[in-house]
C-alpha cells in the first residue's frame, strides 16, 4: 500500500495583472482545490479545516490579493502562524511596470490602488505594500515575458506530480544586456569565457549546437567552473529539500543569452540532474532574441 500524499497549502499573491487568475486555473487543472480572492483573515480557519480533513483535500491553493484592502495588510503577520500549523508555501507573481501597464491598458481597467492618480501611481503603491511579502516568498515568478499559455505551462511543469522529487530546479540561461531575471534564486556569470559571437563560423549558431557547446566547454576554466559550481550546489539543494523549498531557479548569464550561458546551462543540467531528489528543467529566456 503506497504512502498517502503529503498535504500542501499554497498561498498565491503578487502584483495585480501579474497572472494570479491564470495560476489559479492552472493549479485547478492539476487537481488542486483553489479558493480565489480569499480575505487573509480566512486563511487560518481554512488551514484548520484542511488539516482536519486530512488527505481528503491534499492540495489547496488560496489566491489572496490587494483587493482585500486593509485586510490584506495582515497577510505578512499571518504567514508566520500559518507556517507553524501546516505545510504552507507562498507564491509571489511579479512583472515589470511596462508589462503590467500594457495588460491593464488592454483590458481598460483601473488599478485597484490608483484612486484619482495614474496607473503607475497605483503600481508603485502596490509594490511598496507588497515588498515584504515578495522578499519572504517561497516561489517567485516573473511573468513579464510570459503570455497566459506560457505561464500555465510553467505552473504545470512545476507542480505536476513527480514522486520522490524533493526540489524542482529550473536552470535558466539569459543575457545580461536584457536584464537580470528577477525570479532567480542564484545567478552565475559565464562572461569569463571567450564569446563564440566573435568566431565567424559560430556567430549564427547557439549553445544548443554541438559546435558552440564544444567551443565553450573546451575553454580554459570552463571545466573547473562546472566542477566547482556543481559541488557548491549540492549542499544548497540538499538544504532546500530539508527546508521544504520545493522550487528553485538557478540562472546563468552571458552577454546576449545565446551562446555561453546556453551551453553552460545544458551541461549543468546533466550534472545536477543526477543528484538524488532533484528534478531539472531548462529554459533559455533570451535565445530567440536578435
């Protein structure tokens, strides 16, 4: 007889327009029981109810947002008590101001905090109010470059059943010239390696091509970096599992996110994918950019 599934409670919050509804729908498709726009004061009774219900409700997600007005301000204080009661994690959805402005303008709706001010005034007020929750979140997702289908797929990949997995790691390549990934837990820099962009035969290729990968991984310092970084990640990932941090994003950057970071991420995936309790997925944020 197999073990009963561990009960999980996920609190979903974040910036207005960052995709909370999409995440709620995606979790519901995965079999989670989802409660939308729940006042923070109802979280503790909900946790108590779910705990009494045991594994009859193994996975529940509560979407909590700024629409709760003054009630929302108590969420930060409530989280400490909730974590003591059950396996509770906090997911924070974020996006750049530019992306959020485009989304609000496309649906022609005002920001809930803008009042008589501008849309940007509302966004700034919301960011200030949510800063502490963002910094204490267990899962941080930047949806700036994701459409609703990509975000749903990201949730499906991250929360699909995977027996024996302690932590799901997303290895992310990116280009520094396009900005740091704000949802990364760890960031490494591959710009210490020669850039294949300056090799005429390699310029039009990318890190997924064997010629580029061989060039990058064959450079002085590449093997030493991979050996040392893999060794450094082992205790980190073990600690994440002990602390019940189920999702982690490890980013590797180069100038444009096309050659060096892609090759390093692919090799790093091979190396840490064999660590017990770790499941790895790979994303190349800027590979398609010119």
